[in-house]
C-alpha cells in the first residue's frame, strides 16, 4: 500500500470566512445605530466619527510602518474607531476623541501583538481610559438636542422615565447607545451574517434582568426592567463588544459563564455603584477573567482524565 500523504503546517482546516468579511459585517450592523446617532444628536456626530476612525486607522498604519508589517487593511481599526465613537458623548472635545483612538490601538492592541493578541476590547478600554482621565467631559450629555440627566441617572435618583422614548432613542446618552431599535436591528444582522450567536448576549441579558428584579428594590416591575434594559450601553455592549472574538472565551461553557458574570457585574455596578452605568467596566473585568474561564471550561482531551492524567486501559 503506497499512499503518499502531504504533510503541512497547521492550520489544516481553512474557512472562507475572512477577518475583512467579519469586520465589514460588523460595520454594516453598526450602521443603524450610527445613522440614528447622527439623526438624534446632529451633524457633530460625523466629526466625532471621522476623528476616532482616522485616529485608529492612522495609528495602526504608522505602527505598521515602524514594524514593517501593515495590518490596517483588515478593517479592524475601522471597527474600533466606530465603536469608540458610538461610546462617546457628542459633546466630547475632538482631541479627546483622537486620544482615545490612539490609546485603543497603540496601547491596548498593537503593544500586545496586534489583532488577536489584545487582552481586552480596545474600544471599551479607551472609553474607560477617557472616563478615568476626563470624567466631566465623558459625563456631559447636555447638548442642543437634550438637557438634563440621562434616563439611568434619573432612575437611580428615584425619578421616572419615558420607556418608549428610550426604546426609540429620543434620550440623552452616548452617540450609539440610545436607540434599542437600531441596536436590535444591527444585532439581528450580525446573527443573520453568522458573526455572533446568542450564548453571550442572551446569558448576559437574562442574568442582568434576574439580578435587577431580585436586588433592584422594585421587584420585577416591567416598566423598571424595560428602562434598565433600554438605558445605557447594555444592548450595545451585549451584542457588539461582549461578543468580540478576541476577548471572549472560546469554549461553549465558558461563553455562558462569561455572559452570566457580565450580567452580575453590570447589575452590581448599576444597583450599588456610585454611577448609573456599569457595562464598560463589567466587560473589561470579564475580559481579564477570560483566561481563567477558558482554563476551567477546557474540554478534556481524548485519552486523558480531567486534570491531565493519561488514561490507559
């Protein structure tokens, strides 16, 4: 029996799915929220978008020139810049938006090895960096379209909110977080494109609802729960950032554990923290725990017992 086998280095199984294709799908899915942000807050949104995307793309391009390895064509820098802009208030000074873009790409992504090596979501890390460095600018949601506190802040202070306005998006907030309708449309597109599934966002949202219902001091009041779901960056974070391929667990059990952890942490931050939000910090903390989650949920290899001991018959 003379059979010749071609031996080559891994990977041995290839897919037609490319990084460019995935990133393009994410960009398309973010267009409803982006378009509504422009409609809701006015033309200055375009300036913020252009600055964040330009800063992320240019930073990655210049770093690629320095390392003599260009990766800017994979569109991941565009996605980072777009997500960062959607997580910023429309009133943010443009130089701060640019600084956030540089931080996201240079510090969080490229210095750790580039796409696939970053240990946390670059856009959310940049948002947290800006929140810590410039809290006043990052919490200033008063603009020509809206004045006063955000709906979540009003809820935390014991006030009432218009849930329908929150679902549609006629409220103050960051550029991309206000319209639940636009975000759900984008999430449906991601699911139809096969980019994400419902393991992480589903377990995240269900856990958060249960936590708020039990510990929110208002029980399972539908209006209150709806406002909590529609307010802040929960939908944006659950579908577009918690599902990031690089910073989420790769095991199925791990993804459920990850989603449950995010729901618990978001509930703790919102119910007991000093601020009204919590999605960004919850996801960043979840990113840091991903290696541990993957370690405890890693399937046992064939022929071995759990714990690594070889099994012989």
